[in-house]
């Protein structure tokens, strides 16, 4: 009887989703914090690249950080990254479509590298016109989704994120918070939705991997006990 009572039980909802470490709420908080800081780091690096190439311009009085970034950009990007990273595995679960395509950290890191490369291309590579640049970045962004995601939920969320983020950017530029050089899509650059789409896919993959990684840790500890 004692032996049967001591038998460990695995979480019912495992797969790419975590059931509990101490509690479900604590898991969400931990993953959210990790995703927040990843988003802050990427925002500092990528925004520095855009500023150095004079793609985005901020008023001198709001350039306060050592990375020449407006103070509000990193926390906003970190918050968005946390929301996106938590939303992707949640959406997979509710749709009943566990994401199992290339579920390893090496794939996630390659996805991050490709996303940084796409952002770098938007600021560094010179094209004959903005249409060529936009089409090229659109193809690269869809290629990133096809290479590292391939899920319908991932594509749909990526498009939704790109639309919403572009709308917010238009609003901020319209109100003079910052500006783009040579805007060709109302107040922003036409390739901006491609960057937001690729960023959504990237943070979604990181969020999915964190959820699956925590689940694996639970399973291993349960077997050890």
C-alpha cells in the first residue's frame, strides 16, 4: 500500500505545455519575466541598429539610455514579447494543435538569428526602391515562418500582430513620438509589417520552447522521485 501511494504521477497536459511547477500562475509569471527580458534585449540591439542607420529618428530630449534608445521602447517591446510568447502556446492548446515542428533550442536560436538578419537587412541593405525592399523582406519573413513554424495559428497570430503593431506605430509617429526617414506607407516604412510579423513568429517560438522545456523538467523530476 505504501509503495502504491508513493508512485509519482505525471501532469496530464504535457506535450509542449506546462501543467505546474509550483502553480500554473507562477509558471506564467516566470515565463513572462524571461520573455520580457529577452524582448528588452532584442529591442535595445535592433533599435540601436535602426538609429545608427538613420531609419528611425527620436527627439534628442528622449534619447536617454546608453544604447541611444528612447526610454519607453525597451519596456514596451519587453511587454509585447511577454504577451506574444505566452499567447502562442496558449493558442495552440485551445486550438488542440500542439506545435511539434523543430522543437529544440538550436532551432529557436537559428530563428532568432534569422530575425536579427531580417532586421539588419531592413537598415543595412540598399535597394533601388522601397517596393523591392518590402517585397524582399516579406519573402524573408514568410520564409522564416515556413522554416521554423509552419502552423496556421502561428501565421494567423503573426499577421494579427503585424497589423496591430503597425497601427500603433502609425499612431505614435502621427503624434510626434518618433519618426521614420522617407516614410512611404502613410507615416511609416512599408516594410515595417514584415519586421513585426517576423518578430511575432520569433517570440512565439521562444514562448513555445519555454513552455515545453518546463514540461520536460517536470517529467524528469517526476521520474526521479
